[in-house]
């Protein structure tokens, strides 16, 4: 049996939407399907404006531009995240201030944020790891008290909630990813969700390469020109058409994944301590984006990855902490992030995708159990 880590979602109705794009001969961004995707996300999250982007990286770069950062400004974020969570803000000249994560959710540790705030702090970036919410009420309160901007990297979190409120609705800005590894996908793709009304107009200018094209389309000017920083941040109509067919089915997709997630948990909790399995806090609903186990050491994880691979199962680790990346060497005298480093060394993600079969999950669990028994290990 061969079990991949991920299978990009295909529901079977994507071709119908693509054929409609071919019929009306509009391929660049700003067409009907781009509008439908934006409207869906605005209604789903209740954000002020949703802008479809070619990738989540582009959405993060737009967010950094909207934060209007100056060289030397500081942005607090976790080190346990994908590189573009940080590079988008680093490229604007901001100093990244790393914060450790919680052992339970692998999200930014809200109890450690205040100690990192200085007179130069301008924003906090949170990452909802695995689609599980950060402690958003506490973090929102910190931002309000210190007059800081709040950005949610919700790349993995479409459909997840915190206290019945969709993730992506808490920050001034939020980003989503529709990369092929996500619950719903269009190969590459993203969205910027804007909750701060003061940022809506400028966001559209930034999206349109820094031009005032929105005024031209509204009939306010007779021609448009360059007025601000920006780039080509608009999702193509082909991406949007493909994506919209999946957005319409997001609840079905997430429910399907949740059944598989729960089955993993049921089987693995019989012989693995629950603190080594995903922990979902109260008042959080998640989208079953990923399932992981925590090993005792990096060496144990390496051996298990090899053992599973020998049995046709692809299981993978996750982020290398950004503060340990070569790019950051020499930029800091000392960064103490013990939980981040421990999790990075010991986390192992298991295969999980839409319509994964029960027998495939059972096979993965069976091999993990056999590894533990054969090697006299305990997880």
C-alpha cells in the first residue's frame, strides 16, 4: 500500500467553471469568478473586503505594505511558521521579534507577548497552526492596549473558528492560502481579508500595482496612474474559477477531513499519550487541516519516518524555526525559544487528505504501533 502525505483536492466540478472562463474569454484577474470568490469570503468571514491574490505570500506582502512600516519598526511573531510570514515584513525593513509558542496548540504564546513590546513595536502577526485558533481575545486586547496592528496568518485555517467567530475576522488584516497542500486549493492562490475600514481603499490601490485604477473604474478620474507602492497582486480568473468550485463545497470538504481526523485520534489515543496528540482548546473549532504526533526526540522521529517510508507511507516533519535559518545568523545575540525548538525537532505530520480511506488510516496507525512495540519505545 502506498499512502502519500497529501493529495491535492479535486472535486470534479472544476472543469465546468474553467470552461465558462474559456467561453467569455476573460483570463486575467478581476473577472466574474474573482468577484464570486471575494463575495463568498466576505460573507463567510464578515470581513469588510476580501481581495483574491495569486498566493498567500502576496497577501502577506500586501499586509506588510498596509501596515506602513518604517525601517527599525518591530513586528512580533512566532518563529515556528513558514518563511513568508516573516519575509513579507522583513522586506519592508521591519525588525522581526520572535516569540515562543505554546506547547499545546503550537501557536504563539500570548503570555510572552507583552514582555517583547517596545516603543518601536508596530504589529503582532499570529499564525493559526493547523487551523487551530490562537488565543485571539487576549491577543486582541494586547493590541488594543498598546495601539498595535494585528495580522492573522490564517493560511491553514479556512472554516475554523474561535468563540464562534471565523478566523480571519479578528485582525486588522488576515491572509488565507489556497496552495495545493491546503483544504481547498487552486494550485497556488491566496486572499487578503481586510477588517480595518481605513485600509480598504489603499489595499485596492496596492493590488492594482500602486495605481488609482479603482477611481478610473468608478469614473472619478479620466485615466489612472501610479500613486502608491504596489505590485501585481490580483488572482487570475482561471485560478478563481477553479477555486470557486471548491469554496462552494468548503463545509463538505472540512467535514470529510474531520471524520478522518477523529478516526486518527480515536485509534492513536489507544496507545499514545494524549499530550503527544493534537490538542484543541475549548471554544475552538478547527478544519482538520493536519494531524500530527509528537515524538520524544529527533532521532526517534527520523527512525519512524524511515520505517513508515519503508512501508509506503509518507509522513513528514514541519517548519525549521525561522530564527535558526541561515538568513538570520548574526542578526541576534540571543533568542531563547525552547518550546519552538523542541516542537520543531519532534513533530511528525501524518497523511491526511480529502477522502482518505479508513483502511489507509488503519494501516498508518498499525505501522506506528508496530514501530513502538518493536523498538520498545513509548510515545
